[in-house]
C-alpha cells in the first residue's frame, strides 16, 4: 500500500466531514478463519473504505488518531468489539496480534480468540459500521467473503458473513485433512447467501434505484418497460462477467461519477425532452450506462474474493447477479403498475396524458436533484 496516498485519503476524508459519499453503504472485506484445538485465529482483510468510515464516525472515548498507524490500530480494536466469535455458544475473548498494509489500499489484521478447546460448533457474528447512518434509516454495513480452515486444512470457502447472515460451522475433529468428506464448496448455501446479498445491494443502492426509476417513469407500455430493462440488464451483466474474468476493471473514481451522471442524464432527458425518453435512443442510453452500473456491482465484491477459488467466485457472482435482478424487479414492477393504475383512474384521454407528463417530469426532477447530489459527492 502507498502510505502517502492513504494519508491524503484520510485528510481529505476529514476535511469533507470525514467521508466521501458512496452510493452503496456496504463495505466489502474478507476473513480467513483458522480453527485450532485451543484457539481461533482470524485474518481480516478490510477495505480502506471501512477503515475511513469507522474512523470518521464511530463513537470513541479516545481522541482522533493523528497518524495512519494509529488509525489502523484503532480500527483493529473497533473490529474486536464488533466481530463476535462464539464456540459452543460461549463468546470468546479476542486480541489483536498484528496489523499491516495489504495490496490495493486494504489493511490486514490478525486476531486470536481464546477460551475454547476443540469446539463442536463455531458461530461468527458481526455488526461492523452498523451504528453509523449513511442516510436516515439506512445504516452502513460490512460484508465479508469467508474461508474456513480447521487444523490448517481448507474446509469451506466462498461463504458470506454479514450483519443479517451470521456464519455457523460444525467442526469434525475425527475426520480432518485431505481425506475428509467435507467439501470446500457448499453450493446451495452460497447461492442462498449471495442471492440475498444481491437483493440487499440493490435495495440499499440508491444510485441504481434512481436510475432504474427514471427509466420506469418514461415507460408508457409494458413493452417499453421490457425493452429498456432488458437493455440495462444485458449491459450490466456483460461488464460484471468481464470483471469476473478480470478482462475489464475501472477504478471507482471513474465508475462512481459515471453512475451518478447516468441518473442526471436520464432524469434531465425526461424533464426537458419527454418525447425522446423512449425508443432507440433510450435503449442505447440504458445499455451504455448499464455498462458502468455493472462495474459498480462487481467492484468491492470481486476485490473481497481475491484468492478464493475460481469456481466459488463464479458461483458467488452468478448468485449475486440473480439477486441484483430480483432486487430490480421488486422495484420496477410495483412502480410501473402503480403508475399505470394511477393513469387508469383518469377517464378522459387529455387528463391521462396530463397526469402521465406531470408524473414523468415531477418524478424525474426529484431524481435529478438526488442524482446531482451523488454526482457532486462522487467528484470530490
């Protein structure tokens, strides 16, 4: 990690009230959990985003850190409070063994949890960043891709730990090693976890919701809706897949402004040129900006899964993508049919057209204002 870059990030973060706004209040990370006979060791790889958010907003009795090393140390103690390890129902006491810089602006921590002997069941919970509100009623969260080792043998990988999804692992001390019947991949469990993660990602991702909302407002018929959402889906699926294959990656300082800009562009088109908000131009717009939304979906999750097997990563991304689409439909369909029902209450054609135009322009104006907020924040 480049320390000056980190220090600049830290100072810039504080000058802007401690945080540059991201449209997704979810920090991604990774955990390697090593279960030994007498203790549990966890290597946590956390993003700079998580460290900076906690440093800026987490309540502490001690004063703010005045150096990068001290920021890391404080975050390690913060993690010990918010990362909870239970062995056979008893919470274990943890201590931090080491902290070090990792690649690509990540920080690596080593923790040891004592007070157990050959546990039968391990349970890990976390509520990292959850006391910090990104927006009213929308708290920050952290999610971690997990690998579990028992006596240095890989037992499972690709699991997901989040506030709403604790991690439970049953230990088998009589059958450990290469001949173990345990498989590193629990496909059904992974699919369930990452589908849910994808849905939550969309429902808490205001930028994607605003963009899709602007597209739905301009859809006059169900056919228009299908076409424009299909174009958006094909585009973000394409770039998400290319990201998985490591063929296309763009830094967040490029992706985030483009996503925010897409909201403003579509909303302004709806307000000023409502007749141009449909047809081939709108399909091309949905596809073009969908490419950047796909990169936004992939970014943090792929970085967190660095080092995890290709099959596990593929399952995680496929399930996550499915969750993203389900999340979209949970917003798109009620919004479209609700608007259609509202227009149907008008019996006169002129009234229906006036209502449709008023909803299109009024809703798009609100989306434009919100999108401008995200764009300015992304350009900081």
